C-alpha cells in the first residue's frame, strides 16, 4: 500500500513531455518552424482540457444530487 502511494506521488510531480498532435497536424507542422509547431501542440492540449472539466462538473452535480 505504501509503495502505491509513493508511486502515485512521484507520478503526480514528475514532469512529462507530452506531444499532443494528431497525424494530420504533425504532417502539416513538420515543414514549418519550431515555434509554430509548439503553438499548435499547446492549442491541442488546451482544447483537450475542456471535456475533462465538463465531465468533472457533471460528476460533481450527480454526487451532490445523490447525497441529498
């Protein structure tokens, strides 16, 4: 149990380098400069956050409703 907790803490604070590009975006960006590619990568990651936030809000309201 302690091993699992320590491993979870390490993964929470470890900085992963994530490249969030689909195959089409990657093919288009490979011909451009690095700043454009980084901007597209950051934009894709930014857009991926909103579905998780919406699902989190949904689960919060379901939890709040069932707690009554």
